[in-house]
């Protein structure tokens, strides 16, 4: 009986916390009520708690990995700037010249290892074999050092490649699509020479090398491509000290009260806030654009454009080249706007994407 009573009390407690609720969906002509049971509410809450815990764990892991990657990049720079000492006198110490039998018949007088008269033939057999063994040791030592450098460079570049690919995926874009834009898109055809002209190029890769060396050269080339792509992505902040007003996606329109699609992100800063270009590019449009009011469009290449709407003042002209952080206008309330703010859009081949993803990804891109 006690067990039945406990179960009943638990059920009553569950119903108290998770009573039946209705979700109201408003369309242009209809109002729908979607009933939500207690079990559904409980499962949704459990999934939400799990999602929050997982996000916290993932964020901590990412920040730890970011710290490790930063240390690895510093090591890579020090390795890349290192120089292997191949000085002739290092391989042939001058002190060993005292062992040369210079007074022997037929042996020339040698005063320096840089003397062109110094050859293995000037030594007797024992010293010649010792010299050969010494040279073989130096060659093996140099090869060991070279292999170690190759392994370290390969490890560092692989880590950096994964880091940059993760940044690109976080924006919602696909790495392979952007590579196609770079290799086969508009940028690859600009300035195309005549058909009979001899056009050659590509990274330098020596003909004779090991599989490790080949992989290293491939990673370096891939890293250069990814750095170029990420360098053109709009990852900067369009306005400083801004408060989000309206997110990307479906929302209740502030003028009609009906459900509508919001193609950008509304950000509001202090009065007179400056608006900045979020990446290097070319101004494709600067002027009045219907509901956007005073607007600026910037083409960043790779099919990516950004749009800045409702400006009170435009400070760039069409065709002008801008860099990340350049001032392009002043926040305002022109066009279809309820108050001073910036309407910020990111488009890929004129398809609107969530600008918040680009802003979040920008937090994980270190300044080079």
C-alpha cells in the first residue's frame, strides 16, 4: 500500500510541475492550438538540460584545444625560422688538419679546409676511412634532424588545418564549396591570358622526396588556401558595444504583427555608432535601397556579400576597396525601421545566412 501511495504522490507531483499546456500558432488567417502533454514537456526539459551540459563541456574542450593550438603555432614559427648549420668548417673541423701528413712525399701543404687542394687523396688509407665514416655520420645526423623537422611541421600544419576548417563549418558554409569558388570560380578566371600564352604555376614540390615530405608540402599548400578563404570571411564585428534586437529567422513583424522571415540580424549601439566592414572587400552598392533605407553592400569574394541597412550616413562609394574594420557608415533609422539600429546581413550567392554564426566563429580566429 505504501508503494501505491508513493507512486500516486509522485504522479500528482509530476502533474503539478508538468500540467497540460497549449502552444498557440498564429498565421495570417488561422489560430491553431497545439496541445503539449506532461511527458513531452519532461522529455523536452531533459533534452534541454543535456544540451546545456554538452555545450558547456564542448566549449571548455574547445577553449583548451585553442590554448594548445596557440602554443603549437608558436612552436611552428620557431621551427620554420630555424636554420640548419651546413657550414663547411662544421663538417671538417680545422683541428683535424693537424693529422694530415703534409710533409709526406706527394702530399701538398694544406693550411685550410677551404683550400681546394684539400681532398681525400691527401690522406693515408686509415685517415681516409676515418674521414668517410665521419662524413657518413654527419649525413645521418642531418637526415635525422630533417626528418624531425618534417614531422613537427606536418603535425602543426595538420592541427591548424583542422582549426580553420572548423571555423568555416561553424559559419554554416562548406569548405569544399569555398575551395571550388577559389579554384574554378570567378576569381580563377579574372585576367585570363590569351589561349596561345604559356601559363604555368603552382607550389614548388621537389621531384625526389619521401612520403612524409610530400604530405608536408601538401599540407602547407592546403593551409595557404584555407588561410586565404578564412581571411575573406566576414568574421569581424559590424558595430561596437551593440545589443541584439532581433535575431535571424522567423519573427513577428513589428509593423504588421504577422509572422515573417527576418533575413538579417538587428544590432543597436549608442547614438551615432560607427558601422565597420567585417572583412576586406569591394563596395558593390552604396545608396538608398527600399526598406533597407541607406544601405551598403560589400562583395568579399567566394560568392559572399554583407549588407548594412538603415544607416543615417554612408561613408563609402561603389567600387571602393575596404578593409576589415574600415568605417563604412553611421547607425541610423532610415527605411522600414522602428528606431536607430543596424540591420546586418550575410549572403552566400544571394542566399541569406545567419550572421550570428559568423560573429561566433570570429571569436575563435586569432589575430595573425
